[in-house]
C-alpha cells in the first residue's frame, strides 16, 4: 500500500508542472453542439460520435462484471521507464488546446501524460446531449522536445488522467490521476490528501486491490453552468463500477474555496469481496502535537490530516486524533446509518508547521455525507508507521456490514466536500489540541509508567461557564489506572476549557480512551477518542 501511494504522490507533485500525451497520424475532427460551442479547440483530434448515458455506462459495467478480469496490457515499458520525474517536467500541455466543457469557458480541462510513475492508459471522452466523442492522443495537444523519449511512444497510447483548470488556466482545482485516485486544491489552493473511487481489502491480511478508472466521460451541468459532470468506468479483479460525479468550486467572501461533489457509484461484484471500502481516503500523518517524541525534523508538525471526525447515526460527534503507530493498526467504529465522516486538518496555524514551501496548514479537510442511508457497517481507520512525509500512511473508509458477494449489485450515493472546516453544532465544543507528557505533578517526583493527557476544547457553549458551574470530565480507558482527572476554563481564553488526566498502563497492547465534558446529563463537547501505546 505504501509503495503505491508513494508513486501517486510523486506523480501528482510533478504533474502539476507539466502534462502531455502523444499519438501521431490522427486526422483533426472538431465536433460542435446545438449552441455552437465546440468540444475541443481547432486541431484537436476526436473520435466518431457514440451514444452515451449513465444507464448505458452502468449496463456496460454490469456486462463486464460477468466476465473474467483482464489486466491492461503494458504499453512501451522501455520508453515509459525513460520518462522519469525530470523528463516528465519537460512536457507541457498547450494552454490554447484546453478542452472546454461549457460555452462560457469556465470549465477548461487539460490532460496528463503517461510516464514512469503513471503507466496504465485511460480513455477520455467529451459528452454533449447524450453523444460522446473520444479525445484522441495527438502530439498537437502538447509541447514535447524533439529529442524527448515520449516521441517514441506508439500510436494509441492514451492518457494518464486529467485536471480541471481555473478559467484563467493558471491553476487547477480537481485532478484524476492513477488507479481511482482524485484530489482537489481544497480551500486554500493546496493539494493534500486523496479520495478514491473504491477500496478493496485495504488493511486486510490479503494483498490490497487497487481498482482503477479506465475511461472517463466529461460534461457540464448546463442548469448550473459552473459544474463539471464526470462519468467513469471502474474495473478491477473483484468488481466493476459506473460512477457519476458532479463537482463545483465555490469561493466565499473570505476568498476561501469549497469543492462540493455528489457521487453515485453503481457497483457490480465479480467475486466475493472480503473488505469493501466505500468513500475511501488516503492521507499522511508523520507527527504532530500528540507525538512530540517522534519529531526528528526541524518543523514542529508534519501532516496532511490531523484527525478523523465522525457524526454517528445516533447523533454523537467524535474526534479521533491520528497516530503514527509503532505497528500497523486497524480501528473500527461500528455504526448504523452514519451521518458523516472524514479526515480533517483542523490545525490552521502556520506557526505550528513553519513550512513556507508546502504549507501543511492549508491542506483540505474532506467530509462525506451519505445521500442514501449506508445501513450497518463501520468507519475503518488504517494507520501505518512511517518515517517520512512522502508516504500516505493513513486510510479511512466506510465498510458495509453485509458482505458483497459475486454477482451482487449495489448503489451508493454520497456528498463529498473538500473544505476548510466541517459544519459543527454550536451546542457542542470541539477539540482543538491534544498533548501528552510525563504524568504526576510539576515539582514532585514523577511516577514511572504514568502518562499525562491534556485536551483543549473550544466553543460558545463553554464561554459563560466557570469552575463552579458543575462541568465534569468523563473519561474511560479500556485498561489501566486513571488518576488526577479534572477540567477547568483556560485563563483569559473565552470559551476554551482544558481536560487533564493521568493514565498508568504497561505492556505492548494499545489503550483506547474516550473522554468528553458534560454538565449534568448534557454533553458539552464532542467525544474525544484516542489510542495510546504505553511502550512508545
């Protein structure tokens, strides 16, 4: 898992600077629509018209699921090996050849090139009025040096992916590249964690399977004007799928963006799937405020996400800070009809990172809201040890309780939001910091084997409460001896309370801890959940 994610991170970093594709000998065809808008600029090569609807795509996926899986044949591996990171940077997509999805030219698309780290070709189609034209791979779309190895690729190699650009073509805000991965630039124009179309056996004892989008059909929502509509065919050893994804980027008065996506996935099982991952994410957590003993770099914190947030079917709000564990850890949060979950970057303070080149404080948070009930299942969190920031070592997804058997069909509909912060009820305070250190009291001999935990909560619900207003800390560890547990308002910090407790535990097994603040029978905060490793 880690190795594949490394390749994806390398390519997405390099592809932001240069894109390309190649096919010699295809004649130029330009297709138009009833409003006079063309699919592609003059000189772009398009295939013949073919009927297309989402239902037709689903029928194709269903038919494919009834046949054995066939891996994509390798394409010029010796040539692709020579298109390494440096060679990739020398290929540029021609801005004037951007594919326009709408008549107002608000949704330009540019294409990614195949290379050493992105070897499996895909097809790209443009759709208008239930008619699709394939975009054919042509060197006229790209700037490629005369002596570049890309010019040795055979005809018909296809593309690696695509990205949706801003209208001025200076930045992109949505990119699909590799397997079923996709990312957005998020609220602050900074790429971070990735979403995936589907996860299979992620974190299972058996090898992970990486379904891939093999073809895309691109359109725009003419009723909204600024919304891209993406259809995708998914294929893997165990399943096929037809996807419809709508995406819209909105910027508020603060100049903070939000990318809203609605996704419908129609899935067809080729064979029994032990672990099906719906709405999966991949992210990176090396170290942060909760793991200061792991700091080896000069920067105080390094992570794309700092916690898993959940809104359960019963209405409970949960915050689980991420770990860089001593060994691979899988955690399951069982629920019925979950209302939302996601990997968030809550800490937005530059001083906490001090990195003015990759800006971890600008990384997007991602939030899933089911549009149809997900039923029984669990949010699954996978954390893998890492010693560098180049590895995506965190995954999260919804795992349905009911097994997905060969021949079965399922449909999942959910909203995916890439944003600064998730909507949160004013009736609860949220976690804003977690720290650990030696247990006991300052100025006294510190007891061995005791760890102190300090958690800060912030919210309007706490603003008018004082030490004598009956606020209690409720903390429950799965094992160990609890002591010195109390809470108090932080001095001169309105609406901020601090919870503290000591925990004595030994042995290699982790300790799972739940904690929140309450007044009487009323919860004042979300539930803080943490996994502590006594020997680390």
